[in-house]
């Protein structure tokens, strides 16, 4: 690490060429010795590198240092996400898939016995389809391989590119000399299956970046600030600074953290705590960016803005958690990293061996090509995605959306579960416990007051009364008194619906209805348990996954749920507390399944070994989770675990089939007993067997 006299500055670069752990060590290890660079940290999930460097180093200097290591890089300004590559990869995959189908149709005609001019025509048509396809769809591999070779290093794309180009060149030569065999189908299919795997990987990384961006969007884009002379000015969120004062109207989200100087209101803190009930707050209270002001205007002195706010800290926690999770490499990727170089080394040795045996370059090259084709990792490449795609379809029919294939692998391994309370074990929809305490003649008055408020408890009360068929009365002079609720006059008598004057901890979810001359009526609310919560917890235990509650809610609201389900509970947890709880369990060897729904659950959902969120979860919660389940039942959670475990068994069987195929086929190809035609048929046959085995997952567990 280079010593820097001045305080270093940080610059972010997008590096799309990051492919593996070797790229990370190459980039970090190559940048830190550069004079003026204090440190370099790669975020593999976001495909970014953060460089702390002396102010004297300019962007061109940093880009040149990255370029010398064989990587292209573009600076990232502010919170802009790195360029997404999923779309370009998807186009290349679509082209390769379409071309593969057409070339295979032509190949089938040749395999069926087409000879002479007809065979030559089919080979020529295959070349006209395959060569442009390989040039277009192979670019991700060719560019990466060339960049590596140009800077004196290698990567997995080098042997892939050599194999594709060799088979294409040999096929073109056979076509030009009217030879009996061409292998365009093998080259195009190889590219297609490799691109499918790369698309899945890219989509996973794009989704991880989307989760962080969705969280940052929860803050207001700007706010009305109060100048020292008493005038106001609208300022964008990125121009706010500590010491400024902002005016937050009812219904607005806060753009920065701060302390209330004037006013009283109720705020929705579920972003940070998960607590479903709005919290009253007044002068001197601490508020945070992204929280929603419900009742009345507030004047807030800013204490932290931009990257220093609590919500920005949560976003960083999510990004770091996603970075840790990205180190789990799928089984097929690990195998392919060793498989591709071994295949091409084997082909080279077969060519050299037959040349030494006096077979001639043409025959030796044909045998080497047969080895390349018969060992084409199509079956290996299908072993994982075929099973995962079928399993994902089965789960979708069972009400579970799996967002990434690797999630199934991790979901099959979980042995411990942490569940949020509000919106996860409960439905997240407060409902009145008993409306019988209200005089039936006054229910229309209560409804009129509830209809005038957007408070969550008022909305729940309005829904319940309307379901009873109550019609709203005519209440005059309706207005909302900040911090207290709705007030008005009914038949000249003052009426109100709002915060109780005196309430205990157990009455947190309650409103009071008063009318002049009568005793206030306290209306209690509760967040109902999901109908099969107890059964789902028991099923998790039967699968060897003991569960406990990790909630941001207060202990008095969590205790009844914990007692009903027979679970232990941790309460009042902030996002970093849940993250720490997962880390403690992971340090003991546990593989944690996190089930949550709130914005405050985002980092924990990203950090869990696997994670599931309900469809009612916040956008951030759904984005951070590996899977989303539909409906009010928790049964899809246990279904997902069972299907994931079955998928793992099928994947292992598929690998055994693919390896067994190669154990038999490769020696035959090396001995020259397999023609390229037979090699292509054997390769396709092994792929069909893999797909057939994966289709066994179509049956959903009971």
C-alpha cells in the first residue's frame, strides 16, 4: 500500500470484465502498488472497484492503471449504477439459440444420409448461419480472452474461444473441400449453453444492484429548506448539509436525518424498525431520511445528509451482504473452470499423439475435433440449469417465485430460520379487535372521522365499518389536529378520533373515539397471525430447521406471537442488529434462512444464506430476497425448502450422468473410434438424458 500525505479521495469504476476470483486478486493486487493509490477494493456483485487515491491522481491515470492489468473501466458518478450487461448478453444468447435450432435442422438432414451436392449445400447453409452467429454471440468470450492474452494472463474464456474458433475453422475447411463432416452445430450449441449460464449470473448481479438502488429511492428527492432570514428554498437532497433546517409537510418523506425543532406528528418508522404502528414524535425527537411524516408539518434541523444518513448505511450493509453472498459459486461454474482447460488440453494431446503416430494433420485434426465435440460441456452445462428451471416452474405453480437458480442450492442447505414478525408471521394488516363497544348509533360518526384520515389505523377502521354496511354520517368542520387526530362536530357536539390520552404499552395499536358528554371509547387493533403460521413453524422444525423471531417491533407486541408459536424472540432490532444475529449464527456453522418483509429487513435478507419474502413485502424486501411467496399462507416456505432439496439431488444425479458419459466417450474419441458425427449425436444424447432426469421435478411435493 502506497503512503499518501494528503487525505485520499475515493473513485468508483465499473469493470464489466470481472469474471472470477482470479480477476479480483489480479485487480486489487495490481492497483495497490501503484504510486498514489492507497487501496483498491473490488465489489464482485456490482462489478465495481473502489480506489482510494491521492487527489493528484486524475481519472485518466486511474483508468490507465486498470487498463494495464487487462480490464476496461468506466468511472461511476455519484450513486449511478454500473452499466448493466444482461441485455447485451441476452441478445447474444437469443441469436445463438435461434441459429442453433436452424443449424441442427440442417445437420439432421446430413445425418439422415444427404450426400454429394445436397450435403455440400446444407454444409454451406450451416456455415452462412453459424459464422455470423459465432462472430456476434462469441464476442463476450473473444473480447475477454483477447484482453487477457494481450496482457500476458489467461482466464476461462481463453480455452473456450480457442475451441469455438478451431471447430469453426475446421468445419469451414471441410465445407470448402466438400468433406463429409462439418461441426457448426457443435460450435453454436456450445456458445449457446455457455451464454445461458452467463446470462443467469449477470441477471443475479443486476438484481443485487437494483436492491440497493430501490432502497436509496425511499428518500425524498429534495425538501423545502428554511433560510436564516425566514424565507424558504427548495433544495435537492444531494445539496443538503448538516445544520440546515427543512420543513417536512404531512404526507412527505424526509430527505435527510435530523432533530425536530418545531412541531409534533406521527411518523412511520417501519423503514428502520419494522414497527407497523406509527410513532408519535415531538420537539427534540430524532428522525431519519426515508421515514414518512403522517400527521402534521415539522421543522427539522439536519444532522446527516446524503451518504451519511441511516438509510445510506442500510444500503451499504445490503451491498456488503450481497458481496459476501456472491462468493457462493454454482457447482457447474466450479466444474467448468477446471473442465474447459482439461478438455482443450486433451484435444491438443490427441492431435499431437496421432501426428506422432503418422496419421497426418488432417486425420489428427479430425480426431482432435471429435474429442472437442464429444467433450463439449453441454451436458455439464445443462446439469444445473435444467433442474433449476424445472424446479422454478414447479415452485411458481405452488406460489413461490425463485429469482435465481443459485438460491435453490442455498435454500437446500439451510438449517436455521429467522422470521420477522410484522408482515411475515402476521399479515401486516391491522384490524379492529372488537367494534361492539361502540354504540351502533355512533358508528356512522366514527366512519365519517375515519374516512377523513389516511392514518393506517383509520384506514383499517374504515374498512371494517364499511364491511359491516355502515354509512358515514354528516360530520361538519372536519379537521386534523397535529399529533392528536381527526376532530369535527356532529349535531353541534364535538367529536374526535385519534390518539388516546392515556395508553399503556399494550395499547400501542389503539385509537380513542370521543363525543361530548360521553366517556371515550378505546378501539384496539391487532395484526393477525397468518392462518397456518404454527403449522409452518412445525414443518420447518420437522425438516431440521428450528426457527426464532427477529423483529424490530417492541417486546410487548412480539410476546403474544412468540407465545402462540412457541418461539424465542429478539425484539427492538435495528437492521444492523439483524445482520449481526445472522453473522453470529453463521460463525457457529449455521446456514440461516431469513424470512422478512420490511425495508429494515433488506440487509438481513441479502446476508442470509437464503432468504424469502412475502408478496406483500416492500419493493426493497422483494428485491433483496432470493424468493417471494404469494398469498396469506406460510406453507410455500416449507414447499420451497423441500423442492430445493429435491433439486440438489437431481443436480447431483445429472453430474454423475455427465461425468459417466465422458468416462465412456472420451477414451473412444481419443482412440479414433468416434467420428465427429457420432460425437455430435452422443453429445446431444447425453443432453437429452439430463433434461429427462430434470423433468422429474415437475411433480410438486404434497
